[in-house]
C-alpha cells in the first residue's frame, strides 16, 4: 500500500546530448495518492519523513559533483587525425615564427602517429633543433641520442652528433652569466668535460662536416675552461701551502691538456711551489722552460679571446633529406 509510506518525489528531466545532462527538482508530496503519483514523470524514492532533511542535504552535495563529471565528459567528439604533411607544414610555419613550443608539438605528433611515414625521420632530427632553440638542453641531448641510435646511417647524422655535444654544456644558457661575464671555470664543469669528449668524437667521425669548424672553436673554448678549472684548485692549494697538491694539478694541465691557454699559468704555479718546497733542481728546470717559451709573458696571464657566437645556430637548421 503506497499510502502507508512517505515519499520524496524526485522529478528527473534528462536531456540527451553527447553525454547525459541531468537536471534534478526536489519536492515533497506526502499526501499524494498512488494514482496521482503514477502520473508524475519521474522516479519514486521511499524515504522516512524524519530523514528528509538529511537526504536532501546529501543530494545537494552529490548533485554538483555528478553534474561536474557529466559536463566534463562532454567533449567535442573524437579528435580528427590530420595527414602527415599537414603536421609537418605546421611545424615549419611555427619554427619560422619562432614558436618552437608549438613546433615541438607538431613534430611529436608526426613521430607518434606516423612512425614509419615519409616525414618521420626528418621530424625526429628537427625535434633536436626545436628543443635546443626552446632552451631545453636535456631534451635536445635525449633527442640527439635517440636519433643516433635509431638512424645511424641518416644523411643528417653528423648534425645529431654535433647537437649532442653542444647541448651537454652551454655557457650562454644562463642570462645572468651573459650579463656578468661569469668565469664558469670556478664551478662544476662536468658538463664541459662531457661536451669536450662528445665534440672530439664528432670531429673524429665527421672531420669534413659543415659543423666541424664550429665544433673546433667550441673545443678550444672547452679545453681552456677545463685547464682553468684545474688551476683554480691549484691556486687554492698554494694559498693554504698545500704545494704537493698544487704541483699535481699543474702537472696534469701541462701533460694532459696540451696547447691550452693556461700552460704559462701552470708553469708559474710549479715555479712557486718548487721554490716553497726547496726543490732547487726542479725549480731551475721550470725557470728555463719559462724563459725559453714565455720570455715576453713573465708578468701577465694569457687571456682567452674568442670569436665564438651562437648566432650561427639560426642558419644551421638541419636540411631535409629529401
């Protein structure tokens, strides 16, 4: 007997869309007869009169959550997959307008949706360039390594090796460093050492590459930085009278980093340390080397000059292999 119960009538109107959008009206009809209730376009939910307030409050809390979920699933429909050429042309336009973030998005779409397509390999090599120009050096290094691993015989493989070394260490990556001309040799230069090794590998593999002149310039810069880093530690050892350690650092530069701009400085550290330790024979030998090779530089350090410029990168975008 429906008259023996108290009912809360919830009239639910459903609008059919891409997802069901549900609207709920609440109302009490405790005195309605069964015949009247049967005419209602809704559902009958039996609840006790005493718990009406609690039930209504719960519904008021649940309804916004459910509505949010339903509206959230109301998408614009399935994403339309565009031809490979459309993505590639879009990436080119975005790179021309310096929108490298958008270019990366388009190139990655080619890589994921058309892994064996006509533009797949070219998209991967241009991803290296786009990541670098977007100041994403780690992503550049990873993209270069991936390209080398997947396409070791590609016509642009030299570009991948070059960018791998270039991304390992970039002096101009810091805006503050550019403004203050900070001497980075006093900091951690593990990246510089890795870059020097990768550039050396590049020059060994591709001595006639169009990027070889830039790699040689960069290696000269890195070699001098590594030497300065070793001698910065040697200078510190001299100040604390740890002359044996200073001699070890200076000898390392002379023996393992030949032709650097810091050889004279290393010899002067040896001279000071041998004199402090009373090694007269070794001191005489160092003095003779200095007088024969650096007679005009007794009171000055060799300052590095460089005509290195990052502007060449704007003109070294990888060419198409087509």
